[in-house]
C-alpha cells in the first residue's frame, strides 16, 4: 500500500480520483487513510464524506469502521443501505433493494449539492450506480474542487439471478473513469496513483 504523505495529498488536490478494486482489496481502508491525512493537514472543515457502504458482514463497510475521527468532517450516510446481490432472495427483492439504495443515496447527494464543501469523498459509488447514471453522479462530483471516490470493480460478487447488473455496474464504472484524473487500481496491488490516459 502506498504511503500517504502530505506531498501525495497535495498531488490529488484539485483533481478527481477513483479507487477501484474487488472485494477485500482495501478500497474503504485506503479511502479512510486519505481522509485521515487530509484531516491531519487541516482540511477537515473542507471535507464532506458521503458513505454508501452497506453494513454487511464480510463485504463492504462504512468508512467510520476505519475512521474514529469521522466527526471531524461532514459525514452523510443514509439510514439504511442494502447489499442487493448478497441479501436478495429473488429478482423482485434485488430490484427493490437497488431502488431503495438509489433513493437514499440520491437524497444525501442532494444535501451535498445544496451545501457543498471543497472536498467530496464518496465510499462505495457502485451502490448508487446500480440505478443512477454517471451523468447524475457527475452533476454532484462537479460541485467539488477535489473528489475522491471508490467503487467495486471485480468478480467476487455474483449476479445469481442473471439480471445483467454486473455488466451494467462494470460499464458505468468504466464510463465514470473517463471523467477522472487519477485511477488507483487495487486489483493490481499497487496504490500508487496513475494518471488516467485521455
């Protein structure tokens, strides 16, 4: 894992950074480390965290798990989020969970839009992208000066009902990457930030 120091943080300020990886690659932990360092450097008042991590055993976690100092930043989290593919017993339930997640995520994003800070961090973007478009997401991201987000990008979670959600999710993450300046791909095991080609 890359050592996150002040110089590293300075290099991502004013840019859009996306961290991607499969389950267990450390996306949330790495994002928490970035926030910690930003707080250390005095940026706490400039940060809004939108945490879309569902509390599900073994997969996905909230940033607060790794960040006891979460109260030092503005922290927005929907009251209840689902891990759709892991929790759903059938297609109807899967769709219900994705619809509910989208509504709740949209509501907290709207809070940010009407009262933004310079730095925006979003944990588990894929929860929103199951139903929300990249354009909708970019409308929120563009309000910030600096953006850091993470998204599931892997093969661990299986689409057991063959709904095509895996492909939709992957394509939307890839489309989102087109709008990013920096990609950190934890599937490759390195957390050095790599400028996105473009």
